[in-house]
């Protein structure tokens, strides 16, 4: 018989318990330091349940990471939708959009830390590298759409800004440029390089 717990009013079985436990371990210990025993203990299930439901600890951690990234994307989308004002100028909307992106860093600090930790391992984990590459391509288009522009290269620039700002925020949140700072900096760059 499968152990069942209630979380947020929903009954969960071992598979879901493992995913929640793996996310907790990812955020508390990081990817490399999390053991299968850590996850089983956090989930309140047997060690064998990992193999039964996910195959390997790495597959479970990857699933937990993808779930956490999807949740961050959903949260960001909701925050940006709530911040969208039909009467805002393009400059105001740009600044507010970046302000909302920056706010998500505080709420998802551990997720960003885990992602930066994983960059060092991607060469050794081809499946994870392929998944990150696919997510990057999808993210580029999503970011371009978010700012109402087209082109994968433009999306890649926005993606570089998000990653760079996340890194700055992790190191020194107080010195991370604001949405207004970003708009002014991009205008200065555009002015300096011309058409």
C-alpha cells in the first residue's frame, strides 16, 4: 500500500512526496551534495522508492529542478501580468517588467544558486545539458515575447541580462541595477554604438 500524506489539501503518494523532498534537498544542500538518503528522508519514503519511481537520484533531482523552474516561470508570468498597465509608456513598462524580474530573485534565491552550481557539471551530464539548452531556447522566445520584440538574438540578450542580474543579485543584492538603471544603460549603449 502506498503511503499517502496531505499537503496543501491534496493527497500525495510516494512519487509526489519524492519530488517535494528532492526540491527541499536541492534548495537546502544543492545538487552535488544531496544524497539519495537525504531525499528519501525528506520525503518520508524508503530509499527504494527513488529507483521505483524515478530510476536514479539524478533523474529525480532533474525532475525537481525542472518543476522548480516551471514554478518560477509561472510565478514570473503572474507577476508580470499583474504589473502590466495599459496606460504605461514603453519605457515605464520596460522598467516595471525588469523590476518584477528582479523581485523574483529574492523569492527564488536558492533556485538561482542551484542553477549556477549546475553550470559546472553540465559537461559531465549530457542529458541535463540538453535539457538546459532546450529550456534556454524556449526562454529566449518567451523573453522576446514578454518585451514585445521578435528575434531569438534579442531574446538571448534579455536572457543574458536575466542570468547576469541573477548572478549580481546573489553576490550583492544592493548593487544590482534597477529596472530604471537597465533602461538608462541600454539607451546609453544604443546611443554610443549608433545604428
